[in-house]
C-alpha cells in the first residue's frame, strides 16, 4: 500500500476470546492498512484486558478507546469508523451489522452471521439498501486441505457429485465447552446446528457450488444436561466450577483460576455482567442438542448425510464425496484422544481450533477415481488455528485484495445460505418433518 493511502479505521465489537485474532492482526501485521480505533462491549474489564495485551506486545501504544454497548453508534461517529469487526455473542451480531452498515461502514462478522431468519433478512436488506460490504469469517474455507477439496471437485476429478457423507466429532474438551457458557441457550447461539454446523454447511455449499433446498433432521440432548448426567452418574452438584468443591474432581469442569488468560477475560470480569464461563455441563438450563443427524437435498440434486456429535473421545471429521467418476475421502484428526482432567493452561478451551497441539493426529485426503489405484493427495497445512486457515483468512479480509480462483471470500448471501440449513434442521427437530429452506428464508 502506498504510504500516502490513508489507513482505514476499524472497530471491534465483542472483546472476548475470539476477538484476539482480529485485534492482534489489526494492531500487528495489518497496522499499515488499518488503525484500530474503537472497542465496544458490555464488559469494560474485557476491553481493558485486550488493551493490556496490545500494550504487552507494543509497550507505549495508546489504549484503543473503549465504548459501552449502548454507545456503539456514538463510537462509529466519534472515531470515524470505516470497518466494524463483529465478535460478540451470536444473537447480537445482526444488530451491530445493520447499524454499522447504516452508518456507512463495511463489516467483517464472525460466524454464524446471525441466529434466525428475521435477523438474516434484516442484514440482507441492509446490505442491499446501503451497498456496503459484509464479509463472514468462514475461516474453514481457508484451511489448505479444504481448498484442495474444492480444487479437486472443481477440476472434475470425481465427476459430478451425487452425494456427500460428512461426520463431525467434537471431543470431550471442545464439545463440552459449548455447554459451559452462553452457547448452551439456543436463544444465544441458535444451537450447534447454527453456531457450529454453519461452518460445515457453508463448506458443502462452497465445495459443491450449490444451495440447500430440503432439510430433514433429528437431534437431541443425549449426553450433556442435567437429566442425562444424572442418569449416567456423571452429574456433580454444583452450578459453576469456580469455588465449588464438587467440581474439583469433575473432568468436565474448566478451572478458570488455573489460567491467567481465562481468569483475566472471564473470572475477573464477571462482577460486571454475571457471565459465568465455567458452568456445569450436567446442570439445568441446556436447550441445545449434542447429537444430530441431518439429511439435505441441494439444488444440483446432490444429497448430504451429516452427523454432529459433541461428546466424542477424539476430535475431527470424515467426509466422503461420491461422484460420477470416483470418490474423494477426507479424514482429519484434530485430536486423537481427550486427556482426562485437562490442565487449563490458557490455550485450552478458549482458543477453538488452536487447541490441538499435543494430541493432534493425521490428515488424509484420498482420491479414488474409477478403475485407478487410490491416490493420496499431499496438502501442506499451515501454522496457527484451523490448519492455518485463520491466518489466510485474515490476509484475505485485511490484506491487499487479489483475485481468488477458489472464491473463498464469503458474503452475507453465503452467510444466509449456510444459516438456513441449520435453521431448517432446528425446525425439523420440532416438527419431525422435512423443511423447505425457502419456507424459512427465500434467498
Ligand atoms: N470462526 C471460528 O473459528 C470461531 C471460533 C470461536 C468463536 N467464534 C465466534 O466469535 C464470537 C465470539 O465468541 P467467543 O468465543 O469470543 O465468545 P466470548 O464469550 O469469549 O466473547 C463474547 C464477547 O461478546 C461480548 N458481548 C456480549 N453481549 C454483547 C453485546 N450485547 N454487545 C457487545 N458485546 C457483547 C461479551 O462481553 C464478550 O466479551 C461468536 O460469534 C463465535 O461464534 C468463531
């Protein structure tokens, strides 16, 4: 970028764990293009923690101005913000996205873009009305192994894709984390069909270049929650782990006090908003599912059988694409097993996607063309979260734009197409019937 080009002014809303990826990038490698000019959150302590981390990395830098949630519009005006990065609790995304667009800003939002159809419509309307840009941070698209899948399918290596078989396992550490905090309430996260599977449904849309039309799903709370916990003798008598003797020998309890990062972000901040990051996964109040089977039919006629399990002994996924000229199979073992009583070391459950270090397994991408011997496809994965996907996504979002033959940049329409599969699955859980996606959100 020319030294004369003015830097764009960026704000981050929702200064929790995930925001660190963006604050670090904006204040670090992309500081020549962006000025980190505003923080906004309901919790002032968490904003102060982020400012502390930035000062640790760059002593002497001025703190980023911090605004309370109700002063978001004021922040946009006063700090002359051009780009808003939305990292808050999922149910709040739409409000910030729409207000930012209406104030003339572009937006980068964490997934899921939002949590229901009305909110998605508001976002799509605002994009149309304002002509501004929304980018959805679908970092999984940027994982090199996922890019390789797209390349192989687009190159016709397996011909026309007839069906996809996709199983995603969350291990006892990562899976349990959705049951310890705000995600456990469907009103906050849309449940795992929206919060988590939005990544996976987006990948299938993108890999196949198609859109979901019909969804049938069955799901339930099989493992977590008070009832299942009592039935299997896993439940302990506590509400949140901190200060609870009953949590001490619970392998599902996260010990915030053992981790400086978790203590600073959550324990020391909770007096302001009562956000407890360490709730009992076998306590009452869980309204999301942990074991889900989904059947999708796409506009191309292809089908998807998808399964999500949130209580597995290892973490990763298996995918098979059946094509008219062969089959493509992917196995990714993000962790091979889950150690009991995981020591909370600050990189533990907070940093989803970066927590695989000591138990990471193999990645195998196998092309099985008709009448040919199978071929292992070598893919160099990268450093950092999500197989290097996080770093590549940051470059696409904050770096110089270059034409991308893989079309990895996801916009609001992509966010909505992915969301609608999860919403339809949620509806199907309730009705026991197949759901036409256009009946929920006509895109
Ligand atoms: N793409 C990925 O791989 C990935 C990984 C983790 C999280 N995420 C996404 O990032 C977002 C944040 O997740 P997290 O793990 O950092 O959660 P978190 O709980 O650590 O942080 C959420 C932040 O939002 C703030 N907040 C809550 N209500 C708010 C409101 N009304 N206005 C402003 N701020 C508010 C909280 O105070 C907190 O600081 C979620 O949307 C999540 O889906 C994406």
